[in-house]
C-alpha cells in the first residue's frame, strides 16, 4: 500500500516563533475580553446636592398626554400657568384632563363649550384650576392652557 505524501509546494512550514507570538496575542485577546465583560464600575456616591425644580405643592404636578409639547409656563406667588400643544382632538384632550383632575380629587365647578374653545373649571380646597382647550381648524394642533391658582 503506497503512503501518500504531500507535495513540497503544499507543505506549510510554521516556525515556533510565529506559533508562540500567535498564542500570546490570542491569550491577551481572551484576557482583555473577559476583563471587559466582567468589569463592574465602583458605585459612585450619589450627588444629593443637585436638585431639579420642585414645586412647593403637588397640586401643580399634572401628567401630560403623550406627544405634548410645552409652549410656555410661568409661576407666581398665587399659582402656575402652563401652555401646551398636542396632536390630539380637543374632546380627547378635555377627557384626558377631566380624568386627571377628578382622579386627583378635584371637583368640576363649571364647564363651557363654544365655537373657539372648551373651558373646564375645577376646585379643590384652596385652589382653583381652569383648563382652556382651543378648537383649531387643524385637528392636529390643539393648544391647552392650564391655570392653577390659590382661591381668594
């Protein structure tokens, strides 16, 4: 039975130095990968000195509809006024804020509907809130004004 031999042009000669360098580079790569994967940063001390704006009363913290953009707001000694814009129908906006106020314990004290706007007035304890919703010709552009003040 003849022994198969590989012709000289197909023989690969790998030097021991190249093999050693390849093993070292591969070993370093594996070490770096596992070091990276297992890295856990040290827990940093939480910075408590930096605070965001906090209102003095939770009456002013109202959720917004998804996609709402704040156009402007102002705070006074008596309360807060905020103007918003949202891509929803005026009746949907009215129902949303009606549910928000009623869920927070406000009582609906007045409601009106004319060609240009929807107006709801609420009362809770020493606070009055007025929600004015514009009826624009374009349904995708509803402007909301919310004014919350201390009652006289």
